[in-house]
């Protein structure tokens, strides 16, 4: 196995400068979910230039295969392509050129790391073919949307024939060179919540003649999360957080409509499955004294990502093979649509350290996010290594065609 890991590391080292340039290009030109046209084209062109066949998905995104055409084992590697509707505030020389859109979650790093892994695996493709090992590269659109692009990939047979699947996610709380691993759940269930209120508006001097919608919406924002904390099992760690509140337009007018949107997250799947009815009940109870009408919409998002133990073993070997350090990592309340793949095949997601040692700690989904680009090579070597470590039995136990010796 070690010569294969050495070859992977060699190719990643040789292509690192190119990969950094590629990532900076993506970073400069971010695209929102299901609009990643340029990003998809650039990835496809680079893969095809390396001799890797590509199948573009309907809309945006692509999948590509290398290794054995009819493998005994096929390992999936996934990256997400989309950016966020957040204005960049980094002042980097390659900062976003698209106003109000940026790679504030590091998906440009994910995409580039998978591209690097593809180039490295191409260098050992002959060995993979000889031993019946295949790799499926999934460049997925729209991870940030609900419903997300993972469901698009699954619907278009993007993981048919895949036996295991792996992914990385940037973690700016971990130093570069470290990869966070965890058996079991590593993310949370997450839904999008929208509460719309309607009522009789009017003059602020006569609130008694109106249905004071702004006041009622404020009660929804403050009281509904509090009520849920007393109605749900605290072990579910449910968290309802509002991201946008819209109502009114003048200081002396009580509006007739208003809306609050946010996310509801929790660690427990059983609680997640049954929360919709409870949320509707709580919202209507909160607004009842104000005689406004309420409509509650829950867009089901994602279940937790639950990492398979044997896949974490493979990840561990890949991290070590990449010369990186394994770090323990906790379950978070973040949502990830990679979870949908794991309802079809076993797999695992790891956290890729992106913090410059002794540097500041940033956070995801912020316009000031800065990533140590040394993480790209670590990510590329780790993802490629997941193919080798997952297929170790095949690579080690089956002789190359025409040879009697077991490859070392």
C-alpha cells in the first residue's frame, strides 16, 4: 500500500500550485446553487484534459469514473460546488468579483481538493484497474439549498454502483494538517422554517383597531424557540434560530403582512421526524391573543450525517497516508446534505483543518472567512487515500494480471 500512497502524495505535491490557482479562480467567480455553470465547465474541462471521462448532470454538477470499468469495489468521493449569498469581506487579491456572493463555506476548497484527488488517482489508474477498483467522483451542485443537490445526484443515478462514499468539509477551528474524524453522527438534522402572518393593519396611533402584526411577529421570534425548549426532549438539542425577519415599511404604519424565516436543527432523528405538528401548534398558540392568521411552512432539509465505523477506519488510514494528523471532532448542529447519500450506501464525512497555525479562528458562513491554502493538498491526498484504504484488501490480496507476486 505505501508505494501507492507515496505516488498519490507525489502527484498532489507536483500539482499543488496548479490546484491553488484553480481554487483562486473558483473563489473569484462564485456561483449560487443550481447556477454553477462556469464551475461545472471548468471542472469538466480539467478532468477531460487528464483523460477522465465526465458525465454532466441535468442542470449543473457532474460525475466521473476512473479505475476499473466494471469494478469489484467502487469508492465514491464527493465535493460541493456552490457558493453562498454573502458579500465577501476578506480583501484578498482573488476575492469574489460577484457582488453579494462568495465561497464563505469553503466549497471552492472542497471542489479543488476532489479535483486534486482525481489527478492523483489517474496516476495510479492502471493499478486500480488491475485489481478491480473503481472511483466515482461526484461534483455536486446546491448543497446550501433545501432540498439540496445530493437529491439531484441520487435521482440521476449518480451513486448507482458505489459501495462507499467519502467527503471532506472545511473546519476553520482546526489547524491545517489536521483532519477531524468521528464515528457516528457528526452533523445534525436541519429544516428550513417559514412563519407568515397576516392581519388587519392600520395607523400606529390606533393599535386597538388593528391586529398588531409586528408585535405578534416579535412574539413568534422570541416565544416560539422558548416554548419548543420546554416541549421537546432536551437530549435532542433542538435549536430554532431566525435568519430573516420582514415586515413593515414605515414608522407609523402597522403592516398587514410579515414573515420570519430560519432553521430548526436537532441531534435526534426521532424528534426531527415528529416536530412539524408541534411547531405548528406552538406558533398558533403564541399568536392567538393578537388575532392574526399564521401559516407555518417546514421545508424538510437533511437528516444527520452518520459516519460508518469501517469508513472512519479507512479515513484514518488515508489521513495517516497523507502525512496529516487525525483529530477528534464533536457532533455539530450544522446540516449537510451528504447525509442523503448515507441513506443509500455507507460512508463518512471528515473535517478538514483550514486554520493557519497560530492564526485567527474564522467561522463558516461569514464574509471574512480566510482559509490556509495548504489544506487543499491535505484534502486531495486524503480523499485519494480513501480510495486506496477502502480497497486495501483488493489492492493487497489480488496479484496484478500476468504476475504471480502480490503487489506491495
